[in-house]
């Protein structure tokens, strides 16, 4: 495999143990450019732990994570962001008292190395402002450009979060429960935003909302007790009796 070739992410035999507890059990997964894969499973299956292993928030006890042919399992979280792996929607990370425009501008200035130029107004960089405008247009936020983020509906705040992450120019994007907390009447905004993501971006969606999963994912991975139970198209997963029993059982237990 040629180093530097844009081949996506390949996870091999990934393992994570907390003492005697196995939370990631020999996981193998690929994310090629343009993939839209969803990771589903009951509570406690290890979905968020797996996402944290991919982003560097946790260090695996075994296995490898390759990005474009290079093993990144040893890299810290900040280094993985620079390498092209980004995660959003797991927590609210917005500057609530700043406008939508100002929030989106920040990661662009950071990425381009212009954020350290303290004695020049941010608006002085036309190429940055053009990118801010493009991001706001992509996520239908231009009408709210100069509104402070705390004044937005929660679904719109999620769109701002996604715009911030996309401004970092990732090649691997992990969405951790993107519809969580969003009103049902606004959930279409999240679905539409995911469908408008760059076609060559690899996306892994961790989600409980099966309606969203079946609409945006081309492959679904089912994780149970830290191990992959199965992977298939939405049609294949929908017909899988083992998966149906698992989810019916989980709902019944709840």
C-alpha cells in the first residue's frame, strides 16, 4: 500500500481492555473515501469507546488503525485531527456567546495558521471569509450568520457544530449520535446535512435513530459486547433475525 494514497481508514484486530473487562474485542473495519457507514448496537455495546479509540481519546491495548496506509494508533487526539480524523456531535463545543460566523471562522483560522496573528482583524483575510460563507451556505446557516449561537434552536446548533468540524477538512468524520436532543420536527435538518457532506468524505455514524440510519447509511455495522456481530446493507440488516431479536429484546428490557 502506497503511503499518502487516499485509501481511507483500516482498523485491524482492534482491542481494548479495562482490567479484565473487554470493551473492544478484535474489531475489523474499513472506511473508504465516500463510505457512509452506521455503527449501531444496544446501550453498553462499546460504540462510543470504539469511536474514542479511532480519535485517539483512548489508546488501544492491541491492533492497528491505519489512515491512508500509515498506522496512527500511537498518535494523540490532536495529532489525529491534523492527520484527518475528526469527531463531532458527542458534546456541545460551541462558543455560545459568539455568532455563527465567528464560530465557523475560528477553526478555519486555526487550520490555516492565521489564528496566531493577533494584531490583524479576522475579517482581514478574504480567503477565510469566503470559506466561512461557503460553509454557512452548505448548512443553510447564512440567515443566522450574525446571531449568537445560544439563540439558535438546538438542531441549528448541531449544524453549526458540523460546520466547525468540516472546516478542519477531515477525511474521516465520526458523528456520535447526531440526532440526540434534536426535536423530531427538526431531525430532517440533520439528515439533509449528512446527505450534503462531500462525496469523498468517509463518514461513520453512531446512532440510535434507525430512521436516520436507514436513510443515510449504505452499510450498517452491528456491535454487541465490544465485538462486531454483523455488517451489511440496510436491507440485509433489516432482514437479519438476530438483529431484530436483539433490538426487540433491548426495547423490551427497557
